[in-house]
């Protein structure tokens, strides 16, 4: 094997310029493939983060007027969701459901000293702020004790905090909501870039006791779920919830206007599918570019075999097997492909790393444009396969030359 490698290296050294020019096409093809994979990965990471495709998804339930008669009752009746319905749903333990959040929305006037803002107050249960793709940046979230004791506490959005208190820390201060004093216990910020929503969150029990003491109806209900990977599962969950909840609120399970269930999963799945098609398209473009390099290496090996026809004939006359001659050509082809392929791959990885460091979080939809380890392994396998493919035709020609023609050439 050592002698075989020595012969291959000797052949490469004797054709340095020719091999370098041809190897450049292999290196360039691998460089383009790696950069395209990194760019596509950056776009995928950015969209996943921007659209929060990796977080639990939501069903949004609301009610309207009935459009289908049910149990002898007329149409155009108003149906309502209540906290009891939320408890009933939670007791059923539907597959994939993570949590259920009853919500009560109220338009309010918030004031502090000379500052007045007309905004929305959301009465909710613990954890709901996070489901809205917000994070607590200061203080705390609403908790169970707040709910049980009907505490007049609130969590403000970052913009609301600035409107009310400017650069001062809002936590621990009080503000007025429709003339009622509330203690600020937390501040939240949206995970979406440049989201400057004005708003405040308060315990659901407190909000309903103030604004709807005799009417138990909710504004809406949200259900977070995870672990669903296709549209049929999502539709099945929606159907199961509708069939269970419709009789409780007093409407037909077929009445989509009385019980409205909004599910954006289909749109999200379309986005995920588009991203997977993008990855396939990138591989096709990259491999097509690499193919040009493979053809170039194959041409060089054909020329090398033609120039060494007499040498190969002598080898065969001295008893060299066809496997030995084929191995000589194939190993030379693989070595050329691997050397220049690795150079192109490392340059491509280096460029994607530089892009990742330079861009950072500046462009939300283009994040971490680096090549994953699995893609690197795939590129290695492609390079080895490319070398074999590039050397196959020349190797086949080398063993099919007639011995007499080879010796007399």
C-alpha cells in the first residue's frame, strides 16, 4: 500500500499545474456548497426564532352567536366561556395539551402622577404571559397567591413601564387603573423584535371581580399544546376539544360561529415545509456546482491514463492485476478530490463562522449561519464519493486497453 501511495504522489507532483487548476473547481464547488448550507441554516434558525416555531403552539377559543339550532333552542343566541369550562377542559387531559389559560380583557385608563394612557388590561392566570411570547425582564410573574387573594398587582410591558415611570424602576411602585391602585410586581418584554406594545397583566380573579362581578363570562380561552407534527393531529385535537366543549357552552359541535377555535398550526407547518424545501434546493445547487469539479478531475485522470498508457501496459505485462491498476487511478482521484475539497470546505466553514460573529442578532431572520456537524459529515462523504466517481471512467479505461496496444503506443 505504501508503494501505491508513493506512486500516486509522484504522479501528482509531475502534473502540479494541471491538477491545481482542476482541483480549484472541486474546492470552489465545496466552498459554495458549505456557504449555501450555512446561509440556508442561518435563514432557518432565524425564521424558527422569529416565528417561535420551536415553542408550544396555541389554540384560541372565543364565542359568538349560534347559527345552528341545538336541542330545540333558537339560533342567534349568545354563548359564553367561563372559568368552569376551563376547569372541565383541564380535567379531560387531552393528548398534547400543555396548559389552559382563561383570559378576561378590559379597556382601561392607566395613570401615574401626570401620565395617562388608554390601554388594555389582561386578566390572566400564572404562565400566560410566557405563552404570549413574552419574558419577565424584571420582578416576577403573576402567581397563585395573587389569584387566591385577589391581589391588586400587575405586570407591565416594557413600553408601558417607560410611559408611566420613564427611566425609573417600576417594580414596587403603584399606579392607578381606572381609579384603583395597583402594585407593579413585574415587567415583561416581547420575544418579537421591535414589539413596543402598551399593556398590563393582572390576576384573572382580581380583574373579573372588579369589571365583571356578576357575569362569569371570559373574553377568550387559550390552550397551549406541543408534540404535534402534522396537520391531521392538530385537526384531531381541535375536533376533540370542540366536541367536548360545545355541549357545555350550549351549542352544536358543528356550529363554528358559536364556538370559534383559531389554530395557526397549518400555516406554521407550511412554513416548516418551505424551510425543508429550501434545504433541498440548496443541496441541489451545491451539488450541481460540485459536479463541474468532478467532471474536471475525471478529465484530468483520463489525460493522465492516456499519457501513461505504455507504463500501464508494462505493469500489466509484469503481472500487475487489474485491481492494482484500478486502485492506482482511483486513489489518485480520491486524494486530489479530498485535498482540494477539504480546502474549500474549511474556507467555507471559516466564512460562515465570520458571518455568524459579524451579524450576531442584528438581522432577526438570519441567525447563526453556521454549518451543522451532520452537514460536515455529509460533505466528507460527498468528497469521497466524488473522488470515486471522478476516477471510475479513467480507471475503467486503464484496464480495458489491450496489452499489445499499450506496449506499442
